[in-house]
């Protein structure tokens, strides 16, 4: 699987964001080397997983066609799992907000390990 790729650079990833209250967007390119790949999502770098879950949360909230197969319960469950792995209040906030959003939509709410 991924071990056969060595350290090849697979892609250039562009991150684009806008700070709250800002008018202009910021953009940052980065290379994706094969050494960063994992065979399963849960085996990927924890910070990568948090970024994916945060992005999925945004896509589900905006009813993006890219997130048609996701729901807030999944997002909240993953956010809660990740919050239990890292000692970061921002990840706990993400977990709590996603659980609240799932509840507001009438979806099952995962049980979080910490308030």
C-alpha cells in the first residue's frame, strides 16, 4: 500500500481561509508527501484528523454536495473521539459544538468523555 510510494510528493494542497471579521482570504500551499499517508483515517496524524472533521462540520452545515454521505452525528462522534486523544480546549469546543448541532437537527448525540 502506502509504503511502496516512499517519500514521493503526491500533491500540492492549498488551504484557504478567512479570519473572522477579515475581508480578504489567506491562502497557503503545502506539499503532500507519501510519508504522510495512512491506510486508515484513524491512523493518520491526529491534527490532520481534527482538520478533516472541522472541514466536514462546515460542509455538513452548509449542505454541501461534497458532504452528502455525512451527518452531524458522525462529525460529532469523530470530534469527541479526537478530543479524547488530545489535550486541547479548542478540540473539546469543536466536539461540544458538533454534538449540540447534531441534537438541534434531531440526530443522535454521541456521549463525550469530558464537559
